[in-house]
């Protein structure tokens, strides 16, 4: 029986060792370089200052649409309004009231030139062509924007960026450095080559079964390692030498970490929906208190006191909160300010607003406590992403938590039972970010690099032993 267990470990290691080795090395890269993602601050930096002097004309054929929010910003010297309904946008030129359903190459070139200037990129953008999707636009969030206009700057850092053909927005930006590190980081770690990732169902099954097989390989290895570890007459605790010795010892010390990283990595794709939390759409609707319609937007624009708009504004955004129109302006640095929609004067939300709103969000569940937090807690915190603070946190008797943005008053994060499990079983185990102290740099770096080094030694040594056996067998066959 034991002989078969040894053989299972050996041949599974030959088959899956290279994959796990790639996951180890790519994981080291991903500690410091993330998959390229153009965040809202980057996008805001690409916008011109908002000029509404000749605003605003609207068409008459949008009266029947319902909106989540609207945004007003410049698009190649023209103010436009973006009527947003979930993932969809309707873009209207506010100078002439024209609905901009799509953007041709000439318009995309003008938009690219403006974006490059605002981002202070050197050179002139050159259109490489249109792409439906490539390695850096594989996310489903790009679907509405396809096809994409792909531009290159030919500058010192190899900047490339993408303009949406449906909204005219800058939606992605990469550099040579980012692309290089992601080719050896996120792409192998997530098994993200476009040829595989574009087929989501197949990609998901590949991830699941490769991880399950690798986890089984690790469990068998831990069993063998414990069985083989005992004091012998020669005083040694391991019967192995050379590479096999290092594989045995590192497996004993770091096998459990290897297994936890494999299993937690599997949970990141939420196999079979085991940790899929709810979408909080009902709570979001209660916070908004109603539905924004096109006619209310038209009414707002008709009485907009343009002269009161701060000169640093690059975007104006409107939405409903507590059934009242709320207005947020953004500058190019991403700084947000809430203004009164009638006068465009500074109008921050008061503590009383949140106290009154909180019971309406989940009226059937008792609030345990609520109040402001100014730094991260166990669920809402900075780590490889930026969180806004302060936030208004509501803790419910059933264990759920809701976090409201201090400036917009909107729900920006929520925790239910499934998300709680996801936080500890994926984020906690995979990122090793259980406590605030551990997340502090360089404590986190030292801890994770130490663990990763031990795990990598175990995986690489085992892979080497397996490949060496394969090469020896091939050599014998060719003699």
C-alpha cells in the first residue's frame, strides 16, 4: 500500500510539479506587481477641465429610461453627459444634444491625443488598430466597450492604452515594465493566457481540477514526509540526501502552507458558488430611496448655476441618496467634493444623515452598533488596493456589516456570511493579511517572503527530482 502512495506522489509530482512551481514564482512577483487596472483616479487624470459655458442641450427621445447615475465631463473639447444604467452608458454631446452611439477611428485618435496630453505622456499616440480583447483587456468589465482602439505612444516606458469604441473613455493603460512583470506574474499565476481565459467555463474548470490535483499531491507528500521522519541509528531523522533531503525537510516545515495556498487560491474563483455572497441590491435601492430618471436630469441641467462650479472640476456626478439628488465633483487628482445641486456650494453629509439613514437600509434586522471608522478593520482595509476613509460602518445583530462612503453616502462595501468566509479562507490564507500588524510593511514582506521561500524550495526540489527521473528514463530509451 505504501509503495503505491509513494508512486502516486512521484508521478503526480512529475505531472503537476511544473505548474505549482510556476504558481510559486509568479506569486512572488504578484506581491509587488498587480494586473494592470486603470482605476478611477487614473481615468480622472486623463480628463480636461470641465467647461459648461455653452451647455446644455439634450435630446427628447430618452425620456423613458431609468438611470443609476449620470456623469458630466469633457470629451475632445465637448462637454458630454453619460447616462449610466448598470454596465451600460448613453453618451450625449451637451453642445448639440447628439446621442453618441459609437466612436470612429478619427474621433478615437482625437480622444487619444487629449488623454495623452492630460496624462503628460511624451510623443504622439499611434493607432495600432482595433481589438476585441487581448491579454490586458480580458476582463468581462471591458465587454461593453468592445471593440477597443489600441494606441501606442512609442515613449521611453512603452506606454500603450485603449479607448472604448462605445463610450470614448480611456479604459486601460500599460507600460513595458507592467506588461513584462505580468507575463511572469499574474498571467501564469491565474492561468490567464488569452487563448484560455477568453473561454471562461473551460478556464474555470482547468483552474479547479489543476488545483484539486495539486492539493492531493501535497496531501500525499505531507503524509509521506511525516511517515519518513523518525530517528534512525545513524542519528539522522531523514533517510534522504541531496535534493531529496531538502524536499523532505522543506515539505515537513512548509507543506501545510503549500496546501493552504493551493486551497485558498482555488477559493478565489469561488468554485461551484460556495462562497458567493448576495449582491445587496435591495439595500442599495433603499439607500438611493428612488429611481433617477431622464426628466429629473434635464430639469437639473436647465437650472445649473454654471458660474459656481469650481474651476478645478473635471467630472460632475449625480445620483439619488435618500430620494434626493446628490452631486459630487472630482478634480484631476481624484479629490471628491459634495455640492448642493441647486447652488453648487459645499454640502457635506452630516452625522445626522447617516443616523437617520442607517435603520432604513435593513429595516427587518436590528442594528448592534454603528459609527465612524477612520482606519481599516478586519474586513475593510488597505492591502493591494486603496480604501476611502472615514467610512460609516453599521454592524447588524445577524453578523452582517455595511460600510457607507462618508462623502457620497453610498454603500461601498458589505459583509455577509459568505463574504466573511471568503475573507478568512481566501484573503487571510492566500494573502496572509489576518491582522493589521501583519499587513504593515515591511512586516508583511518579511513574513510572506520567508514562507514563500520555504514553500518554493519544497516545490522546486520536488519538481527537479521528478524531471530528473523523466530525463533519465528518456536517456535510457535513446541509448
